[in-house]
C-alpha cells in the first residue's frame, strides 16, 4: 500500500514546454526492503510534488522536463502500521422540551444536551523510515537519472547521473557535477527509460559528496517513538 503524502494539497512541478530550454529527467524510486506494508512517501522539487506514472517490481518511476536552474530534491519515506480502537465520544444534540403554555396551547423550547457514543478510531503508529535531499543544477539539452533508494530504517540515498551517448552509440552514465560536458546532442528519449539501476553498495552512513552543483545531504536518524525494524539491502519487494 502506497500513500503519497500531501499530493492532494501540493502542486505538481510546472514543466517547461518543449520549445523552452529544458533538461529531461527520469526520477526513479527503489525500495530494497519494506519495514511494513503501509507507508507514506513523497518526492518533491522545492515546494512542488512529483507523481509517478510507471510502476514495476520494487520500482516506481516517471520522466519529466525541468528548467536549467538549481533544483532542490527532497525524498521522504515513513513506514507505519494502523491500530483501530473503540473510543467513547461526547457530542451535542438538540432537544425540545415543554417550557410553558399559552391560550394557544403548550410552548416548547430547545436546548443542546451532551450525548455519548462509541466510535472506531484509527491511528498510524510509526515503524521507521528515512529521508534525504539533494541539490542538482541540470544543463539545458541534457538527460539525467535521479534515483532515490530506501535501503533500511534510517538508511537511504539519492544519486544523480548524467546519461550520454558513447563513441559507439551505447548509453553511458556519469556523475552529475561540474565535470559534465556541454550537451552537443540529445540522447533518444527511449534510452532514458531503459537506463540501468544506479545502485550503490548499501552502507550504514552516506558521506557528503558533490552532485551537479550541489551536495547530497545524508539522512539524519529519524525521531521515531514506535518500534523500528532495520535490515540490510535485499531483493526488491513489489510495490504496494
């Protein structure tokens, strides 16, 4: 089960038109493990939300156009389990009562009286999660793969790769950053969808490293009060 946090209230990223300067980015979300079946997850560019159009085993992805300007990516995953209890609630109900009489007959007044009822209440109990952010400065005419990986409770990473055509026409990937070549041609859009996973060996901590004019900020340990489950990287689980 996947619930995207706040998509109903967060505006989507305003993509530039095809005739405006832009870069093409494939955004990919990978789960190496899932603590519980229920989780909330969000991907944002600044204040804008990103929605996903494609789903495969353990992976969600989408492709979009972005402006050639600094982008701040934010990724957050929160796992939880639901607990339903029955609680007594007090509510007010209008009630009529006899409050006098006249030559036309009895007179009635109304008042609000407290009543009680038992209702089911469902709450989300946190089980763990992770979040990180990354700053990227895309170049107009370039194609990128931005990938977020949830590895375990408190362990996640975001990476950025520039996709270019090699001498023999094969697709090559390089780290985003100051060493990127100025685009002299466009990679066919189909090559973006077929780009390989850019997974790194999972570690407990991820040091800062420059990525495309910015830096990957390692996730701070989440402040969860509920039980948490931690495990190493495993085979991709099917999304829910």
